[in-house]
């Protein structure tokens, strides 16, 4: 794989494994205070009933990751408060905004899609009391730029699907547009060596996808990639 015009933005499973190791190591160096990304080894069945056989596959897991969610509520009150029943003049009303900080716990899994040949992010979130987060809960806690991307970008279509290894419903982003924007993301990169592209593939991918769900990738992890950080103001 090279950065030629024929590259379609996808990677093989073996390249995914190499990219995952690079992501895990860089995350550990840049985010030592946070939980690490770890390999999870699975055996996935293929075939039918007694004719089933199993093949091994791995995915990356980051669990017990805490994100702060900020919600705002506004109220109005009369700055010239009186005890009478006089009509309230709108000009005397002032607004008071209450900012509520809530901590949510997330689990993130990066799984390789053999159909699309790209990584897929699966995630779930919980409140402090253990209650699972809904889509509305997740969206309320996102930064304005991330929420805008979530609603407007064709590749951030959030769905709830069965986890391919855990067989339980998790939130995920459909991977149909991933290869397209990964090719675009690397199009201006000076890295043309096969190994350099693979090493930065998952880091660069997560720097885009992660921000949509509040998972920030330190800029130090992007050093040497010559890629512009996502949501940059430049």
C-alpha cells in the first residue's frame, strides 16, 4: 500500500494489527494517566452448527474512560422584584444560566471490518449510577463542533448494532464512508512509505472519529504524520 492515486483508503487485517499496536504504544506514552488501549483476543465462529470452525481475531479495547458532559439551563427573573401583582416589564428581566457538570463513563472498542476493510468504533456510555446513556445523553455532552460534525457529516451516521464479538447492542458509526475520508486525510501527507502510513493510520482515524464522541487524541500522537489536526481553526 502506498499513497498513490490507486490507494482506496483501506487496510488489510494484518495492517490493522500493526496500526493497532502503534496506536496502543503512542497512547500509553502520551496518555499515561488514562486507561490503556489493550488487545482482546477472540475466536469467532464460521460455518453452521456441528460444521463450525473458529478463527482468531483481535480488537482494541479502552474501558472505564471518563468524559465530562456539560449541560446548560437558563432561567429568567425580574431584577426589580416586588411583592405586588404588577405586570412584569421585559426590560427588567435578566437571564441566569446554570452550568451542570456530569461525568460519564465510556467503553470504546476498535474492531476491524472485513467487509469494508477499515476500522469501526463501537462504544457505550454510563452515568455515575450505572444507567446506560441514550443517544440524546451522548449528544448533549458533545462540544458544539463535534455535534455539528455528527449531524452534518455523512460518515458519522450513529447507529446501535450488535457488537460483532460480544453479541450485545453497542453504538457505532457506519463504516461506509471511512475509506473515502481516510484517503482524503492522507492525500496531503508527505509520508509515502508503506510502514509510515500503516503506523499512523489508526492514530489519524481516531483523531477524527474520537472527537465526535468526546474522545480526544493528544496532538503529540500526530507528530511526524504531517496531517492537519481535525477541527483546526486554521
